[in-house]
């Protein structure tokens, strides 16, 4: 049974929503909203995965580097970026909780190719394997070796892990939970033995001396703000991750399984919607509370504490030192200082956890890029193809292209990360606006976005729009200046 009752002005109208009429995408089917879990702990996962994938460039490279150059005056931007992304993630989740469709499918209901645009931008941002090369660079601090060939080995390992895991999301969730645990241990120990009393005393400067250190470049600062937690395509993939976890209407959508060790299933190209009865709305309110808490207690809290503590570590160890390199090399100096001031064991631990964290981030980035692309291709262009098949094809395209790029000599992590961040910021500007349209017009009235959350999405459009324009102006000026 479908939700159709009448059509006018290219919109399918019924009590369950106003879905744009499209010959490519039929309206969602009517199904009951599943019962919410009794405990938040039972649905913990997507927020941890988001935090785990996001604990990478921003936490280990961009914000610590800024702290090493100008102190703690820009840490405030992490909280602004995270707060903005929390509301972005929840509006992405709102649509998927209600329909089982990804936000990209929702965008494609207005224009068939919106999903393809975002999938291409995500691929462009992530073709440069900056996270894998960053991890490889930190491995050389431990055992030496050639960054290029270590990067190639890491990329191939990522391809094999994602291919051989019976259920991809389960493997990813476990890997990111292990990474988050390792980072928490590092930061807990570091807070006691490595962060100086003077650094702790300067924590209020995060607020009292807050500023924008423009000397570091707008592109770099935009990268730090946009990648404070997630950024770019990673926010959009919240749809896919909560679907695989069985949130809301996502329970009706099969998971992606390995073509080697699992049994791939053909996921539906479109989703479902529930009748807005009092019973269903009561369930919806429970799901919405659970989803918000899960994001707040995992993604936001873990990420902000990580940024603050890694920034304090950099501030305690390398701030004010002359001759610091303006690239990832400052992490080598930081590790050496930690060895001298705390002990060889802690400097080694810092590099080991950093290398593993960046590798796990690269694993998540290849996963979410492939999920977005596979979902878009199946939904709008290849409905009869299994999503699992498309997913694994894209995984290996990314892995092999990454190997080619690294072997061709593009191995400077900081430059690659800034490029990715700039593309991510532009994406966030565009899809923030689309989310307002999608969640205001399509969903049933009782569960639509309104009030304060509308204002926050408006802020997101303005924030990332201004940052994108300023960054483009800056980069064009450097090119022709």
C-alpha cells in the first residue's frame, strides 16, 4: 500500500507527507514505525562511528597545529563547528528516521541528480588519501620506512577489511569503538602526566582570548572548523549508518554485506513512511529523543574533549618553539618532546594511537564515500543492481586511485587535508539549505523541522557560505597574486 491520495503541482499529497512527484522515484510505502528501544545503550553506535571517523585531521593535525602556532585562541571554533554539525546531523537523521531513505534520496526527489552531485564532491574530497598518508607518516616516526609504500599497504588493507567483513557496518562500528577507546586512554593519561600546570591555567583563554588567527590562512581555518568532528560527506552518511543500525524506519532496509563472506541483499531504492497517528507519534518522539541523546553523548562530547586535550598537548609541548614545521612534521617534534618530558613510553604511545586513529579514519572515509556513491547509483540510475555490488566496486576504485595518487608523489598530508576540507565546507553550505526544504516541505506536519532548528540550519547556510566564498577569494588571490 502506498501513501497516494491526490496529486497537484507535481507534489504527492497525503496525511503522511508531500513527496515531489518523480518518474524516477516512487513515493515511499506505508508501514508502521517500529517500536523504539527501551534503553539508549542499545542503539549506541552511529554517533561513536561518526566520532571515530571524525577523530582524525581536526583532532590530531589541524587544531593541534593551530595550538602549536597561536595557542588556545581558536579552540572555540571547534565548539561552534560541533554544535552546528550536531543540528545538521540530526536533520539528516530526521528524514531517515521518518522514511528509511537517505537524505541524498530525499534531495533527489527534487532533482534527480542532486545525489550524484554530492557523491562526486565527496569522491573529489576523498580521492586524495590524506588520512592514510598521515597515518603512514606517523608510522615512520615509530619504525622508519617509505611513506608512499606504507600508505599503499594501508589502503590495500582498508580494501580487504571492507570486502571481507560479513556485515560492513558491524566491522566499522567495532573498529571505530576500539579507536575511540584508545584515544580516550591516551588523553586520560596525557591529562595527568603530559599537560603542564601552566597549560591547564591557560584553559580560560579559550574564551577570554578567543580570536581568528587569519595569518594561518582562511583555507586552513575553514578546514579546522569544517572538520571539527565530521564535515562534508561524512555528515550525510549519518543516514546510512543509522539505517544499518536499525533506527526508526531504517529497520526495514537490509544491511550491506560482503560478497565474499556474507550474503548481499538488494536494498530497496526508496523507503517507507508511517501514518501520523497518536501511537506512531508517541513512538516518533521516543526515537527522536534517543537519536538526539546518542549524537550528543557520543559524537559531540567525545569529539570536543578530544580536540581540547590534543590542543592542550600541543600547547604544552611545542607552542613557542622556534623553527616548527608548518606541516604534519610538528607531530614528530611533539612526540619527541613528550619522550623527553614524560618518558619514551608516552611519546611512543602518542605516535601509535595517532597512527591507528588516522588509519581508522581512513577506513571510515572509504566506507562512507562508497556508501554515498552506491546509494545514489542504485536509487537513481541502476535500480536492478545490488547496492552491495556497487559499494565494493567503489571501495576498490577509491583504494586503487589512492594508491596511484600516492605513488605519483602527492604525499603531503596537510595540503591534501586542506583541499578536502575546502570541498567539504562548500558541500555543507549547499546541503544545509536543501535540508531546510526537505524537512520542512516533505515530512508530515507533526514531525517537520521548525523553530530553533530552522534558525540553526539558516546559520549553517550562512556560516559555510561565507567561509566558502572567502576561501575561494583567498585561493584565487594566491593563484594570480
